[in-house]
C-alpha cells in the first residue's frame, strides 16, 4: 500500500512539472479543445445563431485548447475554428406559424416567406378550400417549407431546430459499402 501512495505522489509531481506542448490547433482531436469558449459571447441575439454565420452555413468561433496545449497560430491556448451554423435572414418560425394559422387562407404566410405565386393562389381559392392552409401549417411546423431565399428560420439556439438529412447516390453508395463490409 505504501508503494502505491509513493508511485501516485511521483506521478502527480511529474504531471505538474510538464511543459506546455505547442501544436497546430486546427489539427486537435475532439476532447482536446472546447468550442465555443464559454468566456466569449458567440450567439447573436437577433439570429440565434453563431455570430458571423455565412450563406455557406459556416462561422469562425473562438475556442480554447486543453490544459498544457498552446497553439502555433496565437502562441497561447486560444484559437479560431470554423463551426457549422444555420444562416438566417430574419424570418421567424413563430411568426410564420401564426400567419399560417390565422391568415393562411389568404396566403399571407406564403407572401411573408417570399412565394407570391402560391400566396396569390391561396388568396384566390381561400387557402385551397382550407385544405391548402392545413397542409401549409403542417409543412411550416415541420420546417419543410422555409423562406424562399434559402435561409433558415430564426429559432432559439437551443430550440426545436430540425436538421434535414438528404439521401442521394453518394449516400446510397456509402451505406451500401458499409453494409457489404459488415457481411
């Protein structure tokens, strides 16, 4: 038991005397850094996304490396890293849903989202005899129908956002290869 305590004491002394390692922080693995750095304010209150989110759905944020890791870019433990985000252009999901529920029969929701042709069709047919209005309420609530400019809805950062995963030939081939590898 005494040798165990002595070994533990020697290990703690060695670990506390190590020098920081300098590395390229963009090469760090998950668990060796934390993004976003909690000391920074990364969330834009207007869009509820990372500050500086571009149309390519990417934003650069400040991160902090683990203890005893210094970055070659900055000379300390902080660095910037590109993170995924959802580009928004000011269309709120709750506003769109309210417009769809109460004024959807007149096409106001589709005019708001930037679809004037469908809005005019809903206006002339009273929302497709209310069936089109009901379908639009469901499609907007599921976030299948979004703004015409391709942006995402403004939803609280930790809100009920939906990420759509699309399947194409590349996805099919990748999954098929995995299936073949398992057999």
